[in-house]
C-alpha cells in the first residue's frame, strides 16, 4: 500500500464514521421503540388483569355477603319439606359486568389461561342471572324444580371457585 492509497482510505474514514453512527442511531431507535411498545403492552396487560380482578373480586364479595348459595340450599330444603313450589330469586337492577363488557375484545392480551377462565367465569355468571330470572321454572314438576335449584347451586359454586382461581392467577 502506498501513500496515495492510505490518503484515499483516510478520505473515507469520516464517511464510514457517519454511516456507522447513522446505523447505530437507526438500530437504537428501533430497539428503543420496540422496548417502549413492549413496556406499554405489559402495562396494558397488567391494567386489564387488575380491572378484571377488581370486578371479579367485587362480584364474589357480593355473593358471599348476601350468601346466595345458602339461599339456594334453603329453598331446596324448603321445597323438600313443604312440597310447595318455590324458586330462589333476587333482582338485578344494575349491570355488574361493566369491565368485562368494555374489555372483552382485549382479553386476548392476557396470558394463558386467563382469557379462557375469565370468559368462562362471565358466561357462567350470565347463565346464573338468566336462570334466576326464569319464572317458567315454577310451572315444572316438584322434582324438576328441585333439580333446577341443585344445578343452579352447582353452577354458583363452580363459578365462585373459578373466580377465586382467576384471582389467584392474577395476584401471583
């Protein structure tokens, strides 16, 4: 290599420095953007999970404080003892599923198995409300009314258990 070749190489050093600096800036921008988006997704995931946990915990607390499962058991025993047609009932005046309804499309952001479990919890809760509002139950035979209440009790207990499981997963 002669002096002329070395001089030509020296002329390109600033260009290489600029290109290398630009490349590093570009890669840093991409990596930074990726990390910011990842952090935002993680934050959104935590917020959604926390919102579901709050709503589910509130629902379980209401069910526990009002002792709905005992009410169903009492109705079953009363029907068996008196042989009278009765139905467990309570009126729902408000929508207690706001978080689910407003965030159902985001449920897929949560880690497995939460989307499946949360969806199952709410579908079962909706089914419980439908069953409680079903007045046609009283038109059935006594054994069918007892069976209806036993199934309602099972659904309540299964949904409560599932809700507690969801809370356990979220609160890890």
